[in-house]
C-alpha cells in the first residue's frame, strides 16, 4: 500500500504544479532523523493538553492549514522539500503534507483531503455543457507526463494506482501507462492495450524467465525490471530417458519418454506423483508424439504407427488402439473432448474418436509424402496440417460427422523462392537430420498460425482468415536475430510465440509485430521442448547422460505463480487429563473391596 499511496501523492503534486497558481509547499517524513519527535496535536491543532510537560517537540505548527486532528501522541520529524524535485526526481522519503496557499491538498493520515481536491479538480476541468471524460485529475495532464509520474513509483504501484477507482481505470493516462509497461516488457508496441492483455503478457514472460532461470545463460528483460515484485514457484527434476512430449493439465505435468514411460509431476513443487510404463514397445520402436484429451486421457503414437490410450487419473488403465500402421505417427492433436487427429509420416491424416463403442480410427485424407515429419494443429473446427514449413493444408474435422467421410483439403503455400529452398536443403544436409520434422502452433489471440522446421531457425506466419476458396494467407517469414539452430518445437501463450531450438536455446516472438523480443541461450547442450497451459509452464532439456551406462537424460523445469502461504492456526493445547487412582485386585493391597468395607488406615491409604 505504500507504493500506491506515494503514487496518489505524486498525482496530487503534479496536478498542483501544472494547473494551480500559488505557493506550493511539500513536507516529507524524516524517519531517520535524530531530532526529537514532533507532537501530533501541536502540529495539527496548535495546542497540546500537556503544555510544557509534553515529552514531544512543539517547534512547528500547521494549524492554519486546517489539518484534521488524529489520534496519537507523536509523529516523525518533518522537513520541507522543493516541490518539483520531489515530483520529477528520484523516489525519496514518504510525503507527509502537500500545502497550497492557505489549505492542505494532501495529508498522509487523512485520505479524504486528496480525494476532495481531485474531485474538485475534475469538476473544474469539465467544460460547461460537456460530460466529463472520467479521467479525474489526470485529465489536466498529457498522457505521457501522467504515465511517467505514475511509473516513478514502479510498475506494480502504478498499475494499482490506476485500478484504485473506476475513473482512473478507464482514463487516457491509464491506457498510456499500460502501453508503456507493455513496451518495457516486450519491446514492442500494442496500441489500445487492455488490462487483461498486459496481465497475460506479464505472467507469461515471468513464467518463461522463471522456468529458464537454471538453464539460460542470460537474464530476461522482465527479470531485470520486475525484481522481486512478482514471484514464481519453480522446481526441477532429472529423469533418465529422453522426454519427447510435455503435457500440462490443472497444475499437473505429464512427461512422456521415448521408451514409453510416463511420469506425472506437480508443477508447483516438482514432486513425482506417479509413473508407469504406458506402452510396451518392440525392438527399434519408440514413442514419437502424445496429446491430452480434455484432461481425461493421454494418446500416444509410436514409430511403428501404433496408437495407445491411457487414463490420466491413476495411469493404470491403458488400452492399445492399434499395433502398427504403414507409417509412423508423427503428430497428434486433440479434437473436442473425445477425439484426436493423427498425422502419419506418409501424409495420411486420421481421426480417432472415443465416442464410438469401437473407438474407430478413420482416414480423412492422404496428402503428398514429404521428406519431413508432418505436424497437425486444430483451429475452429478445422485441421491445419503442415508437411513443410512453406505448405499448410486446411480441412474440416468435425466429430459429429461419420468417421468414414473423406474430406478435400485446401492447400496454401508461401512465396518462398527456389534459392531459399536450396539454402534450406543445404542446411538440412549440414545439420545431419535423418528425419527432420515440422512444427506448427496456433496463436488464437491474433488468429495466426506459425510453422517452422528442425532444419531452419526461421518462422512462417499465416493469417487464418480464409478467402472465398478457403485458402489461408501467408503473411511473413521472419528470421532469428541470433545464431541459433533449427526449431524443434513451438508453443504459444497470451499472443506470444515461443520457439525451442536444437541447441537448447529459446526465442520469444511478439505475435502482433512478429518480431523476436527475447533470446535465452542455454547452458545445457541438447534440444528442448516447452509446454504452456494457463498459468503453468514446463521445460525439458534432453542431454547425454553422465553415468557409466551413458544414454540420455532429461532435465525438467516447472514454473507456476507462487501461492500465498496461509497463516498456520495456533495449536490448541489440551489440558492434561488426570489419571484415575490405581486400583489393586486384592483387598490386602488396597483394592476396591477395601472401600466397600469398614476398614480404614493403611489399606485405604494405599488405594488413594
């Protein structure tokens, strides 16, 4: 609350300096002074009931300014400061009073003083016959000056100050402030930035900075600016094997390994909740891809073309849908709550539905075979199939249709030249990929799709607004600003695109401007994959093992917003119960029969 209160005081002071004519005096609280504390009653009212017997200083009085008397005997010593240096200079001691001519316009112990001044200023700024713009005192300032004044107290305090009341929240200065903070976080402009857009972009960037804190060799822009203002709960784990897919659902991360093993972790603590061998694989067969269906089941595809489903609750109820197929399953994408799309390496796109009793798998279409492993995504009831980064196929995929209905896909190509294609093929040969793959992600906030491949670090941007013939429009090809390897995975969150590269580095792209705004090189060698869901993020780096057996291992990192720890209730101390008197069995030892008899003396005393 101290930051928000200072922002309010600076707003009052800036309004006084810009719009009022008269003498302005600013008094600051000198809490570190060795001077004798001031008497609160004498300072505010000019009188003290204790008189000369008061233990506190009576050196100065501001009674002529009409300050309201408050409770308390003493207050810190106050010093006068120059108004403009307080308003436009570096943050200093807390502001105690702002005085204009013969009355006070700000009192740190009386919020009503500043409120009455700002309300009166808003009324005077509204022209007769016109409605107020709802900007309050900020209406008298230019937007850039008002946002600069608020940002002097920090980004978090400025946002809280603009959200203090309805008028400030929808003011022009508040909009300018959000745009300025958005620019500082992303390095790109977003005209008309809303509070939700700013919050989403801040959370996503902070999660990315947190999840790469142990592997990135540099610090992100947001990490340098935000400091400790917003904390994230981070955790990590090391697991043997190569992680090929990360799936997040409701604070739980599922890590799928190439050997068919499935591990479940808590995102906030990194605790291993369970593991199982989801798929028994033959020699030379490995898991290739996975997807999560409505938080209920996981679908796994392997290099032999097989498909398997395992329920997420207990990781025990697994079912084999298909043992093999003519080609490997290269990519999976969920469709609705009970269906999934499977893209095979031979160009066949299949639809799997859990609604039917037989859990049938039907082929939707067969495209031209590509030298790269295809990738599939779903947007608005349509499937987007990427055979190469320069070619995207679009077709309808509705779960209400019959599984046997074949569709006619619509092809969209980029304007890549033959020379660029030759360069891409050369990069593929130099990289040494035996089976390069494609990646595709959908940025729903801006209705864009992004494609890439493991042989090139560049991205292709496609507008999902279709033309009359159903063709989606290619917009732009962007190259990475740093020397990085090819793209192994793509993810999107809050209008941002995150690209994972074969050398372990991460790039963050701004969806609206399509510019690379952050480069996070990795200290861990090996390709990485990233998963984002809501307010959770998971990152996996596959590296060579260091043990005697060798092999590969995966370094897993998780990040989620930190939860406020609830105060532990004090334990209730129960009074110690008194033990009953020991009773002996025989009457000679003071047993129960001694109480019923007429005997007294030694035996009765022993029974007490």
